[in-house]
């Protein structure tokens, strides 16, 4: 009798252990607002976004994307009633890639589609996590309307298309007009003169992402803007890192000068996006960052005393409309166009997606002019990748018109160029830049840049 | 015939009973320990390409050793471990000594002391970060006062590391590293204190009293009586702290993210960075194997030491 119980207990324990190895159950709970619109026969279409439709917190950093999903999920489900039921699974922006690759490689549950930044493309491609969309995309009606540079950003090293570009996210300089009454300087020399003037008033010329936080994300922002505006580059066009150039050396020497003379605030190096604080309180006169930054940089205290305190993206939009904040190109050395980084936001279909046909329907639905602008303004946070869409009414606001002028006058390109391991390069280069401009202002710039590029290229 | 067969079966059943009893544990260990370990070893010898996994031998290890950050991280890990283990052990021992006296409200003190232990690493790190954020951190006003910290005040999260005394070895550590050690010790202190307090309370008071009658000073009592008698517990505490310091990443993640620059980038954070940010699983697995090797050395060293002690006792 006892042995029988022991045997039963053992079988139970074994079953318990084996059950842990089973794949997790597919989510069945519909997102808020969906249950009434989706009929029972509709098949779940699962997406991963960095936004959460159930998060209604008005103070959330991602409120714009959250609200977008809340609004669009019922619309999609109504449009595809009886066919697809959109289920979004929110993922943290800095964890999504890891989870996706791990899920694909482990044969776990993957979404049918996920929101993707083009800078991650090589990483997904190398890990075999995304499907080739070339053939399907080229057969769609919107294909010829796509900006070629956006398509390029979604193209892997093997020439295949791994994401569908929907929004382009260029970088700009946000400027407090009262800090630069004659406009943001056009040359490094003029900028230094303005910086000295601001310093004598107890202010900083600019704030920028100067820390090595987020594995060197700062490189893609103010640092790249400086390097590219000085005519610098990150690669040789053939996948090799090319850092040790006179232009890059000049750019880093310039940044070093700004830091050592105290023209940028110490908080620029604190990480955690806290460099934004110096722009929020107008102690720094300018802030080179992504156009999408308008959502996160609030509330704002203008130099003239006006406080923009709605604590959401409307603060920056109001400040721009009121003329307190304006966009500018970065300053550039003679003979060079002001540079900046540009990224693409779009969609990818992971390997192992259960319903790729749902993903195709979804992409076509989003690419339709009726929905496209909403996505670009919502999760995209940039300009439409569909060229024809930029003429629509939604992009004729002061914010977009001013931004468009600045982008037109700049030479925006992806910072990583032909580098196939941007995540690795980002950390490596930003660590070096940080050493040169902050930690060791006497170190030889060329020597360190050379050793950094050699370290990267050794693994090519 | 049937009876003999049944008896034999019963005997065999009893003989194999221990095997069946231990089987669930073995299965669990196989699933959660052995399989991941073997898989990590396999990963460390492979590299991911779009077409799949490719065997690369020891290339991942080789690449790791040739990464400038690796040797730097080893130095940071050593400095962190020395500071963290040393500070926590010393503070834990002192607090345990104080609490072992029959002071009023000692129960309350022990309860209060336990609070840091129940706070998650990430949360503790965030709180400590908020204390020293440049410009508006609660302690920043004091720390950034130039008259207190010459010449420009101290901004913990952005201050550059001092010039190293021994070649490239990161000593003296950056202010952020010292702060990280302080925060990590604060969090680990309750556990170590309670462990040592429990050990202290098992020492018969007669031994201490008789040593005092024999004229032993306070220091001599600690050195000659308390520490030798507490040695097995001290070793366990040391072992526990070293392992948690070696493998912990939560506090670093939320407090410094390895910065400023790379001044708090220890091996465990580097592993996180390579594996979960750069998604270089092969190289991350190689680093994980190296960390596992260090852990194994620590464990086996401790076990060996405690066995020697047991034999002496």
C-alpha cells in the first residue's frame, strides 16, 4: 500500500517536472476594449509593442503609444471582425529584443509581428530571428511609395528586407530661443563664443547624452551629431570600423573642450536620461536628441518664466508653437553639412510566427493612408516612410513643418553605416569617447580611436 | 513458487526504494542545474550566424580575453569584492557584537536591521541613486559643496576615477564604486549580522567570563576566543558574500549601470551586457563559464577549509 502511494507520488512529481518543460499557454485574456468587438471565431493576432494599452497613467513616459493602442485595437478588430483579434503583449523597450531572440531560438511562443527599430536589424538577422519580407513587400501597392533610405535601413547585409519601415526618426537640436536670441550657432567657433557668453550668465550651452548608459546609446545622439557635422564617420563602407580620422579627432577634441570648460552640465554624464533635466529647467540652452524626444522632455520652464506643466508631450508642442523652443540643425565645420542620426521604426515578423498572414493584413492596414499617419504620430514618433503621406494634414503642424525644414538642411544618416554589429560598436565607441572627453582629457585621441577600431575590426 | 517470486520482488523493491526516493530530486537537478550548465558550455563553443549555430572552438574565450573591457572588469570585480565583503563582514561583526549584549529594545533593533534585506536589489539601487543624482539628489547638496569636497565638490555618479596606483589596476576605486560597495553592504548587512549574532549566542558565556577572570582584554577575547569559535560561521558568511558579490547584478543595474564610463563594470554586469544587450550568447556563455569556474573554486575552497576545521575540532 505504502509503495503504491510512493509510486503515485513519484509519478505526480515527474508529471510536475515535465509540465514545467511545456510551452506557456497562449494568452487568452483580450486587451481592454477588445472583447466587445471581436467575435469568438476570430483568431488571435499577437503583437509585441513597447506600449501598453492597459496603462492609462497620464504620467507614463509611453502614454502616447499606450493611448494609440487603446484607440486602435478596437478599430482593427472591427475592420477584421471574425478574422483576426489583435492581442498586444507589452514589452519593455530595452528587453524586447532579448526576449524575442530567446523565444525564437528556444522555440517558444513568439508574436506574429513586433515593433522594431532599424538599428536592431542586424542583431535580429544574425540571430536568425526575423523573416525575409522582400518578396511579399515588393508586391504591395505601397512599396513604390517608400522612402528609399528607409527601405535601406530595413535591409540586411545580405540584401534582403527584414522590416517594413513605417516612420523615420531623425535627430534635431532643441533650442531655447531666449538662450540663443540670434539663433543657434552655425559653426563650432560661433558655438564656443555663445557658450562662453552663457557660462558667464551661469548657464550651459547645451546638454547631451554624455554617459555610457544603455550600452553607449549616447553615441547615437549628440556625439554622432558632432562627429558627422565635423565630416566624421564610423565605418569605411565595407563593414569595418573607421574611427581614427582627422574629422573624428577634431570632433572629439571639440566635445572635450566643451566638457573641460564646463559648457555642458555635469548631469549630462549621469545616465538614466537625466541629461534632459538641464533642458527642462532651461539651465542648458540646447539639446541635441531624437525628434521623438518631445514626448519625454517635460515639464518645461522657459527662460522667460513661462511654465509648460501639462506633464505630457503637449508641453513641448506648446513651447514650440509659442516660439519658446525651436528646432535647429547642429553646427558644422566649413565644407560640411550638419549631420544627424536617423532611425526607422517599423514592423518585423519573427521566425516561428503562427499567423504571418495576420501580420501581412495588419501591415497593409497600417500602411493604408487612413491609418498610416496615426501610427507615425503615435508609436512611430517621426516622419512617415511613405513619401506621399508627408503631405497630409497631420504633418502640416508647426512642429512638423519646422522639423522638416531642419531635416532638409541636415545630412541625416544611420550612425552605424555598414557596421554589422552596431550594439557592440556602440558600447565600444561610446566608452572610448567618454574616456577621451571626460575621464582622461590628456589622452591622445588618435591612439585611443585607433585601438578601439582595431578591437572591433579584429572580430570582423 | 509464487511466494518466492513475491518475496524476491518485495526485497528488490526495498533495495531500490532509496533510488526511487531520490529520483525526483535528481530529476529536478538535471532540469534546472545540469542541463543549463551543459547547454551553456555548448553555447560557449558556438557562434550564432543567420543560418544557425556554428562550432567555433575556443574562439569566444579568445575574443573575450582580447576585449579591453574584460581585464578592466576583472579588476573592478576584485575591488568590489574586497570592499563589499570586507566592509560587510566588519560591520556585521561589530553590529552582532553590539546586539549580543543585553541592551534594551534589542529585539526592535534586530527587526529594524532586517529592513534592507527585504528590499529588492533593484529598488535599493534606485533609492541610493536618487540620493546622489547630480543637482537634485538628497545628498547632492552636501556632496557637491566645494568647501567640503575640494576643489569642485563630489558628484558620485559622474566623478571620474582617480589615477590608478598600480598600472591599470583600478585602485583607488572611483567614487561610484565606493558608493556601490556602500549600498551593497547596506543591503547585505542584516543577513550577515543575524548569522554572526546567532553564532555568537551559541558561545558559552562561561568561556568568555573565565577568560576575563584570567585577565584577557576585550581585543584578546575577540581574537583568541570569539573569532576561533565563530570561524565556521565566518567562513559561511564570507562564502555567501563572495558569491552574492560575484554574481549579483541588480544593484549595479539600477544604481550605476556600470558607469560612470566603465568604472563600476564588473564581470556579472559585463555578462548581462554581452548576453542581454548585445545578444552575443556564445561570448556571454564563455564569460558565464569563467564566472562559474571562479564560483566553483570559491565553493570548493570553502568546503575544503570547513572540512579541515571540522577535522581539527
